C-alpha cells in the first residue's frame, strides 16, 4: 500500500491522485457515448479524497511527495498548506481547455485522467498558479491513436499528446499576460530541477549542462497537423492560433532541434540526480 511505499526510500515519490474506490462506486455516472460525463464520474471529490489521503500518509511517514496533474482548486488549497512535504504539477491541457467547450468539440479526444473540468476549475488553477503553488508543468503525454480515441465512450482510452504543445501553449499564455516569462522558466526548468534534484540541469550557469530553448515571443502562427511530430498525428489544439513559438533546442551545448527539424543524431545521456532530491 501507499504507506509501505512511502516508508521505503528517501526520494520524493510522484503520485496520481484519484480515489479508486469512489470511482468504482460511481461507474454508473458514465453515459455511454457521452464523453462529457467523464468529469461527472471522476468528480472533484475523487481527486480531493485521494490528495487529502496522500498528504496525511506523507505527513505520518515523513516522506516528501509530488502530486501529478492537479485539476481542482480545492486540491491546490490543501497542497498550499503542506508545501513542506508536497510539491505538485499542473498541465497546459487543464490550464487551456474547459469542459463546456472541449467535450462538444472534441468528444473522446478531450478525455484524459484526471478529466478536463469546467472553466471555473481552469480559472481556479490559474489563481493558484499565480500564487506560486504549482511547482512544475507536466505534459501528461499519452499519444493514443485516432482509432483508439474514436471508440465510443467509455471504451475510449484516456489521454492526449502533450509534449510538443506544452511550450507553445504556455508561451501564448505569456503573450496573453497570464504569467511572466520568468515564471514559465521556473515551471519548466528550475522547478523540475529543484523538485527532483536533477544534477547540472535547470539553470544557465557555469557548471550546468547548457540546456535551453530559443523562442520567438512575437511569432504568430497556427498549430497544424503537419507540424505535429508525434506518430499519433493529432492534437486537441490543432487549429489554435498562438503567439510565441519555439525556434530550437540546445542540449549540453549541441543543437538537437532547429526550425521543427532534428538537427543532430541523438545525444541523450542518463539523468544524474543529487544524492537526495528534496526541495
């Protein structure tokens, strides 16, 4: 069980927070063929119960935790009171999409876990993001194929591609004035380094790995399917007009992507961690 896991080891443990018993009991809330019933089934309380229990067990065991893809303001309020033991993540999907618009337009292609919730939930996430409660952004990348996603709900799998659109979406939010560029850097670089103790990562400084992205903050463009690199070939954000675009990515001083093209052979190396990663 979770308590046994948290008593074993010292590193921060990352956890998906939804209450399985509640979701099993609420399976009757699912409406066949209607993906908009997904957040009704996997409701706020399913997330809140799990987050509350996780925090309690973490406090009892003295183990630091990281809670993934938070979707409710109530969870962030709890985490804000427990920052000495808990860090957390939000996703661009939950910061950008709202159920009232997403489910009618996308159907099962908007289905993910935890769910896309209402516009009020989305706005609440932004309120806590501005307060600095979320530590990092996550992509929750789950590139199911079109055929898989086209199955009738609830037979359709949850998840959507998210890696390639993470930075463009957030640069657009910077252009809209929702957060500063410095805050975005904290959420994508310095925050992950601090939370997980990634050695020589997260900063541009002497002794670090010279990992960074070059962006054009003024570029105006539209996400098109021919831009997508994922083999799943789709995105919930196709057709969205954005301001701000990544130009290239440097890893340990070497170009690896430039103008949407791989620029070099793979040069990946295992990530090195500090002896104990605890922020």
